[in-house]
């Protein structure tokens, strides 16, 4: 499974252990591609994988309960979106014909 949980027997892993692991992913881990914090979606993906392992153990009669059912993946704070001011939008539209001309020239000559 995962090194953070793999040292324990399956029937000894608690909801608290899994919660600590999932919270740790969100707080401490970084995306290897871009260096940013892992997304909530990634943490949910990992939780679903772990939950599938426990569901299999329950179906096989190895356990009576899936501890993942009590784990919560906290919603991450949404950063405030920056929007253009009215003056910035006007400037953008004023300059748009110049940008289109530049791109056409590059396409034709390039």
C-alpha cells in the first residue's frame, strides 16, 4: 500500500491513521511535476485507492468495517480570483486589433 501505512497490519490501521496520512498529503506533499501542493482531488484519489483495499478485505471476511468511511478530505481554500478592471478591459480591446495583425503576419510569413 503506502509506506506511511504499510508497516501496520491491515486490521490494525485505524481511521485516525488514514486521516493523518490524507491530511499529510495535503499539507506536506508537493506535485512532482510543478512543485505545487497536492490538490484535494489527488488526496481523494489516494483515499479511494486505500478504501478499495479495505473494501476488498471486508468482502473477503478479513475485516468487518472499512475505516476510510470516517475519513474526511478537507476542502482547500479557494484563492480569490483576480479580475480585470474596466480600464484594463478597455485597454485590452483597444490593443486587440494590433495583436491580431501581429499573429496574422507571423502566420503568413512564418
